[in-house]
């Protein structure tokens, strides 16, 4: 199976089974929204992220508007996501830094993005990818499935990112995260993956061992 077809199969199966990530992606209209939703999504179900993100964006669609909110109000708006108190402080700091250092714009540069409060490699790459800059955002789903399929043999998400960059052509990079995440949510789950129902069973290196 070629790599483009692999991603198509993953995405088609994920959509057929109602993977939450596709609802999540529908709410991302610009780099700032992508940044907010991705920070909120850490250790949080996508359904909870979507609801919290909508409440916050309705109140603050720009860094300047977010900066004006008190931390207590941000906490109230995003309650329901994991570590919401920590994230509320980070979001306030993020807005302040964007306004102060970037003229209230999200910098579309990896090195600048990871300087922002609450932003790591995955978040930076998701923002870049959604904005048309080739990047591969590797989260636990991408890392897990890449190793299960035998595409890579890595120990960390960062190692996986580097290996996938060697394997996939750049024009496919923007599709990787959404396809892998959706597939991981509804088929290749962390625990009790649905191997007997998996359309990739024939090519999976781990199918008989899970």
C-alpha cells in the first residue's frame, strides 16, 4: 500500500466511525484558534476541548481580547478540560506575549512558536501544518500507530517525527496528524485496538501481538 492510500484508508475509516478529531478540526478557522484549541486539548477528550474552546473563543477571538480576561474568567470558560487552572494561566500569558512581542499575531515560525507559553513541538507543528507550512505533528496516536504498523521503530514522539519526515513526501505531511489521530481514536486504540475490524490488518506488523 502506498503512503497516500494508507492515509486515505485511515481517514475514511475514522470518518465512517465518527472520530471526534474531525469535529474538533471544524472549529479551527485561523492560527490563533488552532493554538488555543491545541493547548486546551492536552490530556482532554476532544468533545470537552471543543465545548471549552467554543466558550472561550466566543469571548475572546483575538490575543488582545484574551489578554483582557481575568484568569478566573478564563478558568470558568474552559472548565472541563484537563488541568484547566494551569491552562488558564498559560493562555493569559500566551495572549500577553503575542500582544507584546508579535503585534497580536501568531508567528508562523517553529522557533518562535515554541517560545510561547504552553507551546511545545506538537502544538507548533499543528499550527504550522494548519496554516499551510509543511510539518508533522506527532502526538501519542501518531507515535503509537507508526510503531504498531512498523513504519518506524522509535522510543519518543520526537524520534517518530524525524523518521516520518524521511518516509512521507512533504505534500502528505499536513494529512498525517488528522488521519492517524482519527484512526487511533476509533480503531487503533491505545488499549484493546479493534484489530479484527482493522482495514490495515494485512500490513500491520503488530496485528497478531495486540
